[in-house]
C-alpha cells in the first residue's frame, strides 16, 4: 500500500524529534500502521536549517500554505504553536480535507470547540496526544482505555518547569526566585517563563482533559488559574513537617448534586496543592509529569513519564499519525470522537465558579506572639463553620520592630466551601495581631 504522506509545519525541537523517530523506527511503525508513514514536505522559515535536518529527499518550503495546498499531503502536523497563525493554518488544513496532528494545547484549549466542529463537519480527524503531558498517553487513556468509566476526578502534575522548581525548593530549602534563575540556567525554564510559573500551561492541559473526561466543551476561560510565584520555602518546609508535599496540580473534578448542595458541576482549577507525602504523585520529582485519574469502575490509575522533550513528545505525535493511518479510510461515524463523547451527547454541565469549590486548606498566619491570638483566629474559623484538622505553631525567623517575637501559626482545615474560607480569611487578615498577608494553599487527599 502506498505510504501516507505527511506535511510538517515547523521543525524545531519536537518537529526534528518527530522526523528522526519516524525515520529510525520506520519498520516497526509500518508494521503497526499497516502502511508506511512518510514526512515528504516541511515548512519552516529557516529553510537551510530545516533542509539540513531532513536531507535532500524531503521538500522544504518557507510557506506553510504550500504544504496545505499540496494535494499529495494526507496529514498536516502543526508544531508552530500559539493562537494566531497556527489557528488559521489548522482551519485551512481542515477545509482542504487534511487530517491534523498538533501539540498545540493553547490553541485547542481556547479554540478547540470551533476546530473540532469544523473537523467533524469535514470528516477529518484532529489528533492531539502530544498536547498534554508529552510522551504520556493520557489522551488515549481517557478517550479509549477508560471509556467504560464515569470519571470522577483527574489531578495532574502537567508542567515540568514548575515541578522542577518545587522539587528544588524542597530539596535545597531555597526560595522561588533563586530556583527560577537556576531552572533558566539549566534550560528547564524559558527566558519568559510566565505561562509555566503562573499556571497557564497547566490550565490549557487540564481544560482538554476535563472536556474528554466529562463530555463538556473546552472552556479554558472558566478555569481557575494560580501559579507558584508566591510560594515560599517556609511553606514547603511546614508542609513537610505535617506530612505533605506541595505540587502545582491541574484538577478537574465532577461534583454531584446533594441535599445540601443542589448544584451539579465541574471543578476546573490549577493551583499549588498540598498532597499527602505517601501518595505516589507526591513523589514525582524534577521535570517529570504524572496524572492520576479516578473512575467509578477502575478506581485510581496513575500515568507517569516525561512531559516534554524532543523524542518523548515525538512519540505522541507519531502515535497520532499511526491512528490516522489506520482509521482515515473508515467511516467518520466509526472513529473515536475528538472529545470521546459523540457530539450530540456532549453535556452542558457547568464549570463551577471557584467560590463554589469544596476543598480543605493549609493556612499560615504570621502573628504577634501575644496571649489570645490563637483564640481569636480559631473563633473566626468556627464562626464561618470551618473546622480545624491540625495545627502547628513555630517561632518565626524574624523579630518585630517593637521587639516582640513573631510566630507562624499553621492550620490545616477540614473541607469547606471556598466562599466561606474567603470570608474567614478577610476577617482574620483584619486582625491587628496578623502581621503579614495570610498564606492559603488548598489541600487534596487524592484518595
């Protein structure tokens, strides 16, 4: 059978990895796909560099639209990134009847509903395994492997930069700013790391996973997003003393309607999270990724591996190419839907506002070491119907300007609604004996 022909838009780190792995493992890939898969055309602004990577037998152009217009190209791989020209090119490829493989989580998290609708109308596939967690086949697991399950929740370490920074902060007792500079020096963080350290990258990824898990449209604009820039070494140390680790998690959780809470909805959030140190995911270190999925039939499953890099991400890109090679001649109705659920079966279950989220909390209050402070703080929590699970009191490293010692009061709470915690925090912050902004970190047991 004639090899399926692929056009590659962008041959940077992932693009070059994709080309090299496809060449190296062509025999095995052909055996699995049932036909050869060949990258026969590449578009890149640096034509000379691209040609040096792919050799003389592959046509290289500087115009991506020339690849899309080529009638011999069956699949277009988009590895340009971003929301702008990448969206235009993906939509043009779909309109031209080309299947699309992309690693562009930002594009799909923001414009996925439009892109998937266009692909369905045209009868082509848009595959995106490489968009989430690099070489970990989590999209395949959610779309197919766990299809018998009603997914209850997902929690993932899905950004290697932030996980590296948090691991270094814990191991070396250093503050965020110091470790960020080291991460940039070592190449784990970009020169502009905003999307990573502010949680945006993780939010893109958990948005996609939530859509597949719960059969809802992609709704990045409704995700709650917090990064790690305000975390201090002290909180990582205190969490450790309490038996927890702090990780930046992307969380998607189904919440059932109950007698006391009549609202069913989806929690969609990214933020630093305390996790019990005994959980496997709490021990994922460095730049590695891991995703925990809980389904009603299978229970809890863990997916672990490299979340970025040339060849790990290429592994996911090529897996999508193989799927398309197997399925592109099949009736479109027999293919796995883009978001696992048939379009007519998608749910309108709302994404809940953060104030409705129910979780437990770690609080750290820098307070004056005076009689009655603890009673005032616990009284305010009790008045908000927030119960305390555990507490530590440690002498702070600093001394107040008036000569009185300062104390760090660390409190773990039981679960409560976020809006109640917000009100309690405002009242506690107003106390004259609370000497610094209160640190609030959410806590998940992941049991």
